[in-house]
C-alpha cells in the first residue's frame, strides 16, 4: 500500500454506475453525465446526485424540480462522453446527437431508449453549498432481461462505471473514451 494524492481519493470509491441525467429546459431539453451519485433510501426510494450549480442541468432541475437518471450500458458510452463533454447552455445536445428517446407515456423529463434502466426523480432538496441534490424516485423502468431483481449480467450486459478521466469499466471490460466536444 502506498500514499496517493488526495485529489485522487474519491476515484477509489467512484465505482457506482455513471448516470446520464435528463432534464427539461426552457429552450431545449438536456442530458449530462453524472458519476457522483448514490442511493439514499429504499422506501420511499431516494437518490442523491452531485451537480455543479454552473451546469445547465442544475438550472433545469431548479426550474422544473424533476430529472431522469438513465443507466447506460456499453453502447451508450460515446453519448455519455458527449453529454458530459458539452454544456447544454448553448447546445441542443438531443438534437445534435439525434439520440432516441424513451417515451412510454408522457414522461415529465426526457429519457433514453437505449438506457438499461430509467429512474424518474422529484427533487426533495438542492444544496448550493455541497452541490448535492436529493430526490425521490417516483417511477422506475428497467430492461427485464438485464435487470430482474438485480443486474443479471445476461449477455455480459452491465451498467458502466466511470474510473476517472477517459477511463470506463463495463462488466470487466476497460474502455477508453475521451470527452466528445461535438457529435
Ligand atoms: C463521465 C463523466 C462524469 C461526470 N460526472 C459529473 C458529476 O458527477 N457531477 C457534475 O456536476 N458533472 C459531472 N460531469 C461533467 C458534466 O457532465 C459536464 O460539465 C456537462 O457538460 C454538463 O452539462 P450541462 O451544462 O448541459 O448540464 C461528468 C462528465 C463526464 C464525462
């Protein structure tokens, strides 16, 4: 065991699934990447995400009080890198990437068709000091072949973990994907 720089300390526990957060916007809807997230409670179901207040995602959530957590698999990593590499302040990322949306009924926020699971969340609290947004999950969807009570690992399909920088891990497979600044 050897000392590592403190600015790398959080990367050792940065192993939960990375999320694509979907929000409704004043001008257009948005998706962004969020690696810092955690479950908070089972009943009622609650989660926390950490979002920079300068991001369009924060502004959209502040305005509409709702967001979707989209759990990507391997095939969505390029989109993840694009949504996390460009701000929705001046770019319509949905239109630019022509991403397919998941629209079961009228969802209050955009969600992704290719996601392995989608959680629709309503804000409980937004803390500008810590950047933590806590929310209740009011609706949840998952692809039954890959999530049935738990992630099944069928066909080697798993959520993606962000290991830091351009490094991702999915079902034991290491992926190098730099942030995409355009689609
Ligand atoms: C893999 C990955 C993980 C990220 N995780 C976070 C995070 O946990 N919190 C955060 O505020 N930004 C995170 N970002 C950065 C935002 O996704 C990025 O700043 C994005 O452009 C914000 O978009 P928006 O302005 O449309 O909200 C991450 C980016 C990537 C590529």
